[in-house]
C-alpha cells in the first residue's frame, strides 16, 4: 500500500512552519553532537595509536575519551533516528486501522513517549548529582559529562514526540508522519 507523504509546511500554515523549524533545529543539534563526538573519538584514539607506535607509551587521556564521548554519539544517533522515523516498529495494528483511529493511536503513543522521556530526563538530573563526584583520573573530567548525554538525548526524543504530535494533528494521513523513506537517505 502506497502511503502519501505528509503535507508540506505551507499547507498547514504557520504552526506547521514552526514545527518544521523546531524539527530542523533538533536534527541539526543531534547531527552536530554525533559528528563532533565521532571526530573527537577518532582523533583521540588515532593520536594514542601514533604515540604508542613511536614511543611504546600511551598518552593516557585518549583511553578515557570513549567513556566521555561515546554516549554523546549514541544519543545523537538515537535522536536522529527518532526524527527520521527510522526506529524499528511493528505496525500491524496501525495498518489495520482507518485514518481517524490511526491518528488517535499515534497521538496517544506520542503522549506516552513525551511523558516517558521528559520524566527520564528529570530523573537523569538526580543521576548527575550522584555521579558528580566521579572524576576520570587522567583528564580530571567529571562523569557528569557522560551522563549529561542521556538527559540531552531524552529531551531530544521528548521534543521529537511533541513535534510529531503536532505534525499528526495537521497530516492528511497520520501514517505518513515520520514514515521512513529510504530514498531520502541516499
């Protein structure tokens, strides 16, 4: 069954344009976070390899970089996947529903996702307080930095759920909202 794509921002007016800007900002932030984390990891570990090759000793600090940066890379990727609708989904029930019922189901799902992830971000603040005393020995960086990635990712997913909710209100076919289109990623 071919599902028509979501209506453009101009079809729903200013609210849809604001939603589109918010989505672009979330996706851009997640992309920047993921790319910076990946490049920094590559450079740090590459420097460690080069120094170890020439001196048979390590720098020390690059071994702590995966602990600090990999969570940021992962959470950036998760938020991007949510923005693109690329998460694994079972849509059997959704495919059996009419448009109105599918819209209600999808709206309810977005409420659950938003509440869950904003709550997880709130709980993450307590985790940061607990981990604040943990410091990586070589860099002296607090473990809060790594745990902050969880909060940022949870907020990104929560905001994506909010913008998805709003998109669902305006979409002609609710199934087209955040529908993954592989040709868009080529």
